[in-house]
């Protein structure tokens, strides 16, 4: 690129980068992920992004500018946005950083001895417009990935299968049971039954707020699959309202022992394997 803007970028590249870093530190709060890591926050991406933008500006102007998925600048911009998103930052920080660089380049070009051509300024606008759109797209993609990972983690935490005693498992259910979660509950429970060779499995429903036809059908499928592996089911924690609802709907859990509380269910499970809980006798020497 042989225009005035291209010469300015070649002559003042290091000076522009230093001035850009100073503006970033001045405009963003100290708690920002872009300013909390020294010497160049967050890592080495800023220098690479800066060089990539200037290299693009030094090319011959065209009517359109788009960043390809395999473009190195796209990759480093995505990494920067990913670091911010995982530290609780927003896309506004990256956008503000890019616009600061645009204003800096524009101001330097206007105050230079040779004013830039109109084509050069239009090329500058097109490039930073494309960078802004790419930043928003990358941030939305990263946030969706984070939300998906967090949702999977919450599902795993909300369906723990606990080994309560030798050959006794406990499955405490909390929250709404939908189709996706019911499938995961069944898979995790069956794996645990087979692994521990459980003879009794307690399913506690104390934390399930709604017992309706859908929830009952999910439970029936889980119970049927568990019984095929040779385990007895003890169901606990059904509320009086839930019991009335299931009765009105005509839903019955055949061959399932039901106890009002988890404590009673544990006592029943121990009895099924020939054990019981009793007081410790006082023994004196």
C-alpha cells in the first residue's frame, strides 16, 4: 500500500502500539481482564492482534472486508475474547479496545504532514467494522460453549448416585425432571448398580417439587430398567400433595416399596439385606 496511511503505519508502528496500550490501561478498570495481567494483558494476544490489523490496513483497499475462519487474526481475536468471557468480562471491553485503536490511527493520520486519502479512511472503517462483527460473533460462540459446559456440570451434580452402604445405593433427586435429565439419571443409576452390584436402591423424591404424569413416567422407566439389573427399589420423600396427585392420575409403582421419609427408607433398605441400625450397648469393664 503506497498511500499516506500505509506510510504512517510503517513509520509509527511501535509508537502506535505503545500509545494503544496506554489508552487501554486508562480506559478500562483495573479489575478488567485486559488490565490485570502484566506486561501485556491478557498474555501475548494484543501484540499479535495489533500487528495483524496493521498488516491488513497496509494492503490495497477493496470494496469488502471479511475475516476468514482460518485467518490468524481471527484465531487470536477469538482467544482474546475467550479469555475475557471465562474471566467474566464482556464483549464491550474488546470492542472499546478496537475502537480506541481506530481513533488513534485516525487521529495520527489526520495530524500527520500528509493527510490520508479518502480510500484509505474508508478502508480503515471497513476493517474495524468487520473486526467488531467478528468480535461479537466470537463472544456469543464462547458464551454459548461456557453455558453448555456449565449446564452439563449442573446436570451431573444434580444427579449423584451415592453408595450408602455395601450393596445399597441412594439416588437423591432435586429439581425438575425433564426428558434429558431423566435419560441421564437412568444411565448413571444403571452404571452404578452394575458397578456396585447393588441389591437395593433408594430413590429419594424429597427435592422434586412437582409430581405429575411426565415425572411419573420417567420414574417408571428408570425403575423398570433398574429392576432388570436385580435391584429392589425403595422410594422415599413423596409429599402428601404428590401422593394425592399420583392417585388421581391412576399411576401406581408396582413392586416398589414406598416410605415417607429418607430415614425410614434407609432402615427398610438395611433390613432387605439383613442389617439394621441399633443403639450401642453400654459396656463397662
